């Protein structure tokens, strides 16, 4: 099995195709296989790499919570790239991976050709922050006490997951079956070390305002806890474009793979061709009248 080393932690990865590199970063409830539809599509023209985060076997599952954090998650992307001798790449992440993608852009801008963040921002709403923290700890304890298969039963049919279940029952059943195989220890540590301690999207405003790397933010219009953070990023980051996908929940790449592939292909092509441009500052005028 191929592994990259990140400060002593082995990260399992897979790759396919040749060309400009694209690195895919998975969400909490999934692993590298969540990107299968994207890797099959983009490996025709790109060198595609996907890896399992620490805590997700066959990557190493560190026992200490201190070995998991948002900063470490971004560092792990860089470690995989360095192992593969990739100087710059397009980074595509979903949810937890979307958060890591944004942080990678803030920490390793010189290594990023572009950033695509899907469903990023859960836990950012200040009015629901306390609830998010409570729910995260409750879920971590469920993993420890019940094991993964039983722990995830309420999580996998959450309000931003039912869209996937309704659209693609077969795909959703496969997603649930694979989720049930995850390491309970790795999942609990990820919840406590990464999810619960990561900064909110709103707290990243200063960095987002300075970000120059092309950023494509994607959100389902029914992903209530990530839609507002997506709009916030668009408002404060001139490097960001925003796509809101109709009648969709959290993992848009899973729910609407063909649409997501087309949207992403167009974004990557515009960056690769040198045609991507940051937001025209004239569009920031609060008046509908032209400034004289």
C-alpha cells in the first residue's frame, strides 16, 4: 500500500491519471472513496490524488487527541504533496476536507493552484455554536461507547443528508455501510481534535480578505448550517466564486456528481488557462449608481 509520511503518521493515498495534479480531501463521514466519481472523471486529464486523513484506516490512527487538529489537517495535505514531489496542485475538499482546503490555502498559498471547498462551515453559526460543541462531544462519546456502526445511526440521516438518501437510495446505502467501518477511536479523536477546536469560518475573515488563490465555494441550498458561511466567504473574499446547488444537502459531489464534475471542470479549466479573475472591485459599490 502507498503511504505518505506526515511527521511520523502514515497517510494512505491512491492516485490515477497524468497531468496537472488535483488533490481530493474527504469529509468526516467518508474517506477517499467518496471521490470515486470525480477521480474517474478528472483522471482523464489530470493527475488525481486522494488520501485518507489520519484516523481513517488504512492511514494511521493515532491514539492521542493531540495528534489531531485543523492545522495538522492542512499540514497533512502538504505532506502528501511533498511525498509525491508535487509543487503545486488544485485542492478539492468536502466538509471537514473543505475546511482543510481553506486552511491549506491560508497556510500554503504558494502550493495551491486553486481551492474548491464543498459544504464548509458547519459549526460556525454563533447562535448554534454551543449546541455544536455539545453535539460533537456527545457524538465522540457514542463512538467510544457504542462503536461506529451504532454511533452513526442518527448522524447519517441528519437534515443535510436526507437529500442524498432521497435522490440515490443505493448510493446512500453504500455510503452508510462504508461509514460504519470507520475506526471508532479515529472518529472520536477527529471530532474532539479537529471538529470541536477548529475556528469558525467567520473568524477567518482577515485571512480570507487577503487570499489571492482562486477559491470556488460550493453549497447545497438545503445545507442550512453551511449556506450562510458560504455566503460570508463570497462577501469578504474577492478570490471566491460561489455556486449554490438547488435542492441539495451537504455532500454535493456525492448527491450530484455529474453537475459537480461539470462545475469543477469549468473552474479548473479557467484557472489553468489563466482566464480566472478575482472579483471586479466595482461590484462592491453599495450603490446601484456608478461612482464618479
